[in-house]
C-alpha cells in the first residue's frame, strides 16, 4: 500500500531564487534533489510531495517558478496531471524528471506536447553520481537564463485585418510551452498548400529537435525537416530551427533565399529564438512575410514582430482561451501587433485567405 506523503515545507528562504516544487514518489529522490538545489544560491525548494493531487492543491494557493515532476506517481500520473499543473500555475516551468522518460521516447514527446519545458532522465535512487547534480543545475539554468516571465497589459487594438499589402511569400511560426499540441491543431486546419516556405521555431532542447520534426511530419502532409546551413528554401516545406541555433535567412545574388544558422542566444536567453527568425524574414521578404505566434511563456517573437509589421508584413496570434500559457501571443496582443487573434485550428484558413489577398 502506498502512503501519500504530505507536502513538506523548508524554512530556508531565498528572495531571488527560483522557487521549486518537487513532485516524486520516492522520499530518497525528493531529499537528494532538494539538497542539490538548495546547495545552489539560484534555487530554493519551497515544497515537495509524492502526489500530483497534493501538488495541485499547493499550486492553487502558492506561486512557484519551477515544478520538477515525476511521471510514475501514486494515483494520478505526472503526464495526466501536467495540463492541470500548467493551468493552475501558468507562470511556472515544468521539467519532467523521470527514469521512464528518456530523450526521444514516446513519453518524452508526449510530455513536451502537453507543455513540459524540458525532460531530464533521473538516475535510480541509489545511483545519484557526481555528474547528475551538475547536469541538473546546468539544464535548469538554461531554462531560467531569460529571467522571470513578464506581466502584460490588456490587449491593444489589433491592426486592421483587411488585405495583405503583398501576397504571402514566407510564413514563420513561433511557439513554446504547449506549442506541440497547438501546432498539431494548426496544421490540421491547413486544407490547401500555401505555396510558400514555412519556418518554425519551437523552444525545445537540441536533443529533441529531430524527434519533434518527425512527430510534426506525422501531423501534416507537408514535408518537415530540420533546417540546415546554406540550404535553399522551397515552397510547402516546413523548416524547423535546430535546438542550438536561430533560424535566419539570406538572399543571394540571384534572388534565391537560403538558410543561415546563428548559434548566438537572444538577449532574453532564447536559443532558438523567434525574434531573430521574424527579423530576418522581415529583412528578406518585406511585406511578403507573415508570422504566427502560438502559446508560450515570455515575450519571444514580439521584437521580431515589430520588425515584420514595420516592413509591411503581418502577424496572427493564438487567442488566450486556447493557449496553455498566454505569454508570447499575449505580448503580441498587448502591443497591438496582431491582425487577428484566433484558436490554432482557424489560423491556417485565415493565413491562406489573407496571404492570397482573398477576403
């Protein structure tokens, strides 16, 4: 019989540390992870528990920045609880820490599709070596290098939809937390080829990019591939930004557009970043560029969207009701950069009609 362990509260307090909730069915694992994190000044384990139900109860009353979530839990599993955790604590990043969720596995891809920010394999309770603490801190530090999520003002009036200044020449899509699920709905709404290249930046660790592209390829009839340095863009192919580089573009002497990969993080710490992708599209395609911003934490894509709109292009943002986290699209809406605010299934129909100057 499994006994549920009450949520434990640490007396330690770090004003600027990442407040963390540990959810794991092993008391040994909870204790070890707490020691690892509390030994680093950047983290503070506020609570820990062995059940998803207790975690949700706590999150309903307290804010945290990070949830370390096991999959195998008594009662409700971590994967089943993940959507509810993200709804209850929309500003928290959830990292799956499990021995049954290896990188590239079906469970890992499902977790990312549901909105997990990252996956990290957990050693057995008796085999926490010297490498795991360092790997854990390094992985988490990459997630929080961009700082705390911003608070947005109410949406500004959207740009008048009307017709596009020019026919669509290239579509860029940016997404983060909850993006894989939203992308499935978005591509399900594509009923006819757009006839243009599609660029996609999804915030994912580099080790997941290949598997993500494979999964996305099963969601659409379009060809999906990880973008490669120097390759020429072709219509109706989805080019996925690799996890360790920004997807940017360059127009050659004969007018052909090719991929240019940049390994530099954005000022906000994103890699890959939506901002450099949108900015590059604006420079290369001008008014023929359009962007879609889906669910995600933070404001990546807003600066690039400004460039795109200034060049005559246009932006569609996912609506709040359908977003796991209305950070990235909410930032677009807050500045009034969007010409439409739609659920994912309706976006491609809008893009098709507006991109071909059809009412």
